[in-house]
C-alpha cells in the first residue's frame, strides 16, 4: 500500500475545532512549500510546528498527514516529516503529466470561456507583471504564486472538478521541482507565455493554444538543473 495512504488511514479522529486548526496549519505549511519558503528536504518537527501554532502534536500530526496524502510531505519512520524532495525522474514525471493534462484543459477552457473570464485573466496577468517588476524575496514569492494561480484559474474555467484537483497537486509539485532544480529562481513563466496563451484562448484558437501550452511547459523544464536551493528555517518561512 502507498505510504501516504497508510498515513491517511492511520489518522486519529479530531473534534471539529481540532479539525479546523489542522486544516489551517496544513494551509499555512502548504503555502510555505508552494511559495518556496520551505525548501525540499526541510524537516517539519511536530514539536516546533506545535509551538509555532500553539496546538497539540495530535493536531500537527493530522496537518502533516494531509500534506503527505497530497505528496508535499514525506513521513519517515523514526525520523519524522520532511518537505518532499523530488528526484530528477519524479520532476520529469510531473511535467510529463502536465503535458498530457493541460492541452485538454486549454481546449475545455476555450469551449467555456466568457468575456468576464478573459477580463479576470487580464487582471491577473497585470498583477503578475507588477510582481515581476518589484524586487525582493516577497515579490519573487508573489510572482511564483501568481504564475501557478494562472494555471489553476484555467483549470477552474475548464469546469472539470477532477482535473482541477489534479492541477492543484501538479502545480504544487511543480513548485517543489522549481525550488529544487530551478536555475533562475524565477517563476519560469517568462517569454510572455501567459499573455500569448490568453490571446489564443480569446481568439478561440484551440490548436495554437495547445501548442503554446506545450511550448510553455517546455520553457519551465528548460530552466531546471540539479542544484539544490537553500530555504528558510521553519519559523522564518511561516513568519509567525
């Protein structure tokens, strides 16, 4: 049985308040991982997380189990929980999966997109551009998050809840891969790719939009190498 499933099945029952706290901790840790404030391989000490959030280790354990089920955290017997550390092969699998899924998503988007959706995408791209023009670690993290959110917005417009859930996981895993192997430290969504994609969507040009999506994924992969990036401490990453 998959280890993450074993972890999920072993999860202790929580009362509603504890469940809410565990979900909140999961969200905070997930954001720190996806935003690259926590580097792959970072140890997530139950005691330290519990102290930072002022909760019991039972609640922390439930939050870590949620992340383990999503593949963002690995729990090792007698060692504890760590931010997942994808291998080069796993990194390639992430982007191979995106190549299979995202051209279909973009075709579905073109079938369903409305002028209001296009306007929302334009506003989002304007925010991406502002983040790119700003300096500092916070602006860089905001740019990276906005870049991933663009793909999640596409998945939402496509109207398939199952694919949307897959994309949520793939975007999160992509952030891990970029954190570990990215050369530039940027969002890897340069080359005006998002704007070009949106132009093709607005024109209802499915073949061009699909080709641009595949080219875009290729640009992301082209920015990867094997050098590990250093992350912040758990306390600094969560900024509590």
